[in-house]
C-alpha cells in the first residue's frame, strides 16, 4: 500500500460529470435557473418554445458542478440533472 494514494484512509476523489436535460415545452421563462446558478452555466436562449417563452440553454457544461440547484429551483420541473461519478485513475 502506498500511503500517499489514500490520505487519512480515504478513497481517491471522484470527478463528478453528468448531463443537464432541459424540457423546453415545460418552461415558462421565469429564469430562476439562470439567476441562481452559481457558475453561470445556463442562459436564456433566443428560441421560443411551444408556449411562446424563451427556455434556458446550457452554455458551458465544463463549468457545471452538477449540484442540482437549477433542478430543485425550477417551479415547472423543466430541468433534469443527471450525475455520473468517474473514478480518477492516476498512477
């Protein structure tokens, strides 16, 4: 066992990756998700949905921490955040 690979007996950290799905037909354009995103991942798009509102869109997925704040703050349940944890394999 190499001691520097497991500090304090813990596993190696995992990188959080995932996807953000936006159901544009559910969105009513309240922009709560855009205002409260701590990393500025979402912006209001120029396109219209079937209701005539501007749904959000993802600008840079690499900035996202996949904390699910946009999913939990959306009053219309129009955003779904899926997390995948990837183990780091550094030798």
